[in-house]
């Protein structure tokens, strides 16, 4: 256990040092937050009343609705891309084979390689919420404990999809249908920028197949309406189901991808 913790800390230290070594790029990841929120704040002033009826379920404030979508989409994007980008980066640097032959479990390598990214994403989410509430007067409730539970389930579900994505990168190097399907669908019909109730009925059914739809629904009811966990129990059950199905499937697929890559001798190829 102690040895595994040291390995995890080594991964975090490596990724932190690499991130801060590019100081301008590091700062530029934070700077656009204020600008993007300002854009949606003024859009809410101009067009928020157009869909005010659809927003009644979420306190009726378009900016607060979008704020939750923008903030927590950080985790969705990271979950889908972090593992595959880590694998791709290791392939390009020629370190993937050396990493996989170390006496470290595959699951530990996968999880540790993205811990720093999730830590930084958490800082971004908190900054989104702080700026939205302090500068733009977003109406946020204080049910953060419930939101934390939803967030945990959401991260696990997103990460499972991301590991499936990394499996394709491990074998095929380029081309990733998992990211294309889930990423595109989530951005368009996942409820990030508008309520899914404005979509045609068949697209609403498609949206129900995406984890982000249920995650954002629960987050908004907790943080915009102050509901308790019992009110979002349907979303919790669905997220648990996603987690139970996708997590073992993703780990099995990644182990199989590593096995195929080793057999073909393509770990060092890119």
C-alpha cells in the first residue's frame, strides 16, 4: 500500500512539473474562464427569456443553468480525453513500453496518470463557480455534499468511457470512435447549454443514454434548487448503473488492448 502511494505521488509530481514548466500555457488554461462566463452572462440577458418556461425546473435563470454545464463539463471532457492522450503522449515519447513493463499494476498506471489532470480540473470547476457567483451573481444553493456524491459517480462513469477510448488508441494509434460518438453527442444533446426538453422526443431518448445528461440534471437540481438526494435518486441509480457496466468493461478492454499491442510488438509504434 505504501509503495503504491509513492508511485501515485510520483505520477502527480511528474505531471505537475510538466504542467508548470510551460507557465504561459498553464495560465492560459485559467484565463478564458472569465471571458466565457461573461459571454454567456450577456447572452442570458439577451435571450434568457426565450426559454424561461423550460428553465422553471432549474430556478428559471439561464446563466446559472449554463454555469453548471460549463463548470462540470470540465470533468466530462477530461474523462473522455485524459487517458487516451496520456497513452498517445507515451507512444510519441517512446515511454509506453517502459511504463508497462514496470512492476506496477495496470489499473494503478491508468488511474495515476490522470490524477493531476483531475486535480487541476477541480480547481477550474471551483473557479467557474466562484466567478459565476461572485461576479455574475449566479444563484447557487449550498447542497455541496450531494453534489460531491454525484460528481464522484460522474467522474467514474466518464473515466470508464475514457479508458475505452484509450484502448482504441493503444491498438490503432489514431482514430477514436468512442470519443467521437460520446463527445459529439454529449456536447450537442447532453444538456450543457440548453435543457434537453427543447429537443425532439427521439433526441431526448438518445440523450438519456448519455451519463452527462443525468449528471447535469442532478447537479442543477442540487445546486440551483437546493433539493436533497432523494429528489435526484433516479439520476443516482442511472449513474450507478453506468458505473457498474462501464468500469469492468473498460478495464477488460484496456487489458486486452495491451495484450494485443504486446503480441504485435506495436507498443513503441505511433
